[in-house]
C-alpha cells in the first residue's frame, strides 16, 4: 500500500514539473520577438515602398500571442497608414515583457 502512495505522489510531482517547464513554450525570447517584429516591419516597408527605423525594442520574454498579434496588425495595415513617421500599431506598442 505505501508503495502505491509513493508512486502516486511521484507521478504528480513529475507531472507538475513537466507543466512548469512547458510555461516557457508560450514565450519568445527578446531576440526572437525582435526578429519577428523587425521581419514584419521589413516586409511591410518593402510592400509599401517605405523605409522605417525601429526605435523600440523588446528586452525580455514576451508572450508569443502578443508578438503574433503585433505582426498580424502590421500585416493588416494599409500602405497609406504605413506611410506615417511611426507606423507601429498599438498592438506592438503595448507588448509587455518579462526581464
């Protein structure tokens, strides 16, 4: 009987450790996030005949869903909206990151 309890406790411990380690799967590193955002800027600049300098950077972990929403918002912008000085959509400016 005690062996079954011990095995049950160990299986829950391993399951919880596995869940905790997978939390990093929902985040991009700062470098990955910056790359994806820079890439979206470059593609949009190329498509719209513009050349923007990116002035804000991500310095820590970022939720993948936030970066994906940012790049999607960039892709959905019209070229006339993209032609302004700082065309970054609010979705990009409001990204929260963890240090």
